[in-house]
C-alpha cells in the first residue's frame, strides 16, 4: 500500500497512453479492463483505510521545485475516500454502457475517458495547491473533446461555453492560490503550496474575505451555483451519454469538494461571514432550477436542471457548518453522483433506441420495457428522496443540519422535495404509463445484458446505502468533525468562533 494513491492517479494515464496502440476492435474491452482494475484498487484503498483516523492517510511527498515549495503531495481522508471510489465506479460502468455500434472511433473515446479519470482522481487526492490546480485544469481537456467530438448538433458551442465558463473561474482561483502562497511566504519566510501548511496560516479577516471570493469564482462556476449555472444544461443537452454521466456524477463535485477542502478550513471567519450570501444563492438555486426543470419537455433537460437543484442542497449542507449538514452534504455528493449518473444512463438508453428525448414522443413504455421502467422508477424515487433509498439519507442530514442555521430557509429548501416529486413523477407518468402514444415504440427492446451490467450495480448501491449508510457515513463523520474543530480553533473573531461552536452545541443539546 506504500504508493497506492500514486497508482490510483497514474495507472489510468499510463493505460491511456498504451491505449493508442491497442487494436480499435479491442478498445472497449481494454477500457473495461483498465477501469475495473482502477475500481478494485479503490476498493483496496477503502479496505486498508483506518476509519478511526480523522487525518490524511497514505501520504506521499516528493519535492518538485523546492525553492518555490511546489511538491507532489497526495493524501486521502474520509472526505475524499468515497468520492475517489465513486469516480472509479462511474467510469467503469460508463465504459460498460458504451455501445460500439453508436460510438465512432471507440479507441479515442476510451483514451479520453482514461485521461479524464486520471484528472478526477488527482483532484480529490492532491494536497499541493499547484498539483491540485493542474489536475483541475487538465480535466477540462478530455471533457471538452468528448462533448465536441461525440456530442449533438450544437456540440461545439456547448463545449466552448463549458470551457470558457470553467476556465475563466479557474484563472481567478489561480490568482487566489498564488496569493495565499505569497502570504505564507511573508509570514513564515518560505514558499509552500502544501495545503496542510496553509491550514496553519493566520490571515486577517479582510484578507480571508478577498481570498474566499477568489476561490469562490472557480468553485462556484464548477458546482455550478446560481447565476453561473447556465453552461450546464446546454453542456448536458449536447454531450453524449457518457459525457453527461461523468459531468453530473463527478466533475460537478469538484466545486463542492473545493469549498470543503479549501474555503472552509483556510478562511473560517470569511466562511461564517458569507453564510447568508451563500445560503441565499443556494436557496434560489434549489427552487428556481427545480421550477425550470418542471417546465422542460426534454427528458434529459429535466434531469439536468434537477441536478443543479440538488447541487444547491449540497451547498446548503456545506455552509450549515455542523457535523450533520457537512457530513450530509458529502454523502449527498455520492448520492447525487450515483443517482444522476444512472438517470443520464437511462435517458441515453432510450435515446439510442428512438433518437429522441422528448417526453411527448413516449407513453406506455412500462408495458413495452418493464425492466427499464422498474430501474428508472427506482432511480427516480432515489432522486426525490424516498426513505430507504440513498437520496433520502443525504438530504435528510443536510436539512437537519441546515435547520440550526435557518428554520425558514430549511422550509424553503425543503420545497424542492415537493417540486422534485411533482416534475419527476410527471415525467414518469407521461413516459411510462397510459396507452402507447407512438406506434414506433411498440417494437422497442428492453434492457439488454450490457445495459443491465451497467445499471444494476447502481440500483444495488441505491438500496444498500439507503438502508444501511453507516459504512460510508462513519469515516465521513470522523473527518468532518476534525475539520470543524480545526475551523473553530483557527477562527480569529469571537463571532465566527461562537457561530461554529453554537452550531455544534445546538445539535449536542438535542
């Protein structure tokens, strides 16, 4: 286990490079094999992980440019562990779902996905700000190519819009990261980009505020928070199925993960100051995008806007700043990744059969494709937070934690559950029940072995973690509590300290 994290990061990269010489007829089998090994390695990491240790584990540190304090520095804790596992799982199942008859130049697709997997895992394991930023930026390249090469009619516009939005935010974020390194140099006399060293930096409240805003630009656009969300539905609408799956399941989580890993521990005073602003944007994001989802006629767009709404719930949990809210938000990152990934897969399945995603083109699908309808129904129930599904656990914890911050805000945010149930059940009713409205659909085939292999593991996870979430919540909770203790210790103003402490005490008293 000495270099397990480096293996997890660079194995897909090496395999992707070797993929260029693989025969095109064997490309998918090669991709499945590589992704399966990567997923097994992530499970091995979980099996070897000390769930009682709240700090970073399996650390690796190699100086790169010593005079500027840049190093290859990686580690994993309970916050990042399961996001890495989810990234590996979603990549594997997404490759399995690929239809060689529908994908032109399968070899290039597989190589792109392996490169993308490398960047995703790298982001969640990096403890050096420069290395983190390099992986963050490199993730744009394969996704840009996937959308631009295999997307819909306006794929180039969607790809460029996706790139410009996220790249612009990243540049502002880079200025913030370089500023933090400079301030550390002024205080300690040495340069470092080691995130664990930065946690010890004592910044004034004013500096915290401006640096928070700099990093906010990169993280908020990636989430994407209102009003920066407009790139996402178009990217989803034009992306191929595998692009939408990975974008919703993993790439969006980079933004929320950045807030947890960087903004909260580095700027505790500014984070407390920004609670009203962030929560206002998040509530608008939750309600507005849910209502927009209800107005959509395209099945994929409904799920795309629903995805944005759920990301708003995650943001509420992050800035609830108590163990329930923050732990629930991290669990909801996993839940949203599993459920949204599965829903985009399911839309891709019907689109490959019919060439359309418009709900009016369907009707009575349950009688034609009963297995497909059953799997869709389970994922839909998880999406709206039905108890005993994975979606309920995270949303319940987030709203429970957020209630300590704002009971009224919790009621407003909770309306998304009602609105979500309305538009999701409406989608399900129009598409799956009643008479068959399109005679062309009568000959549709139900899920085949390839599709079931990709979808059934996600169904199992939805039920398993909905009934028994403790194996995942335990390690998350351990690391989250350490984060909150560190924030309280580092906060400079009495107001910030009292806010963080009171949010914890309120739960303990209950």
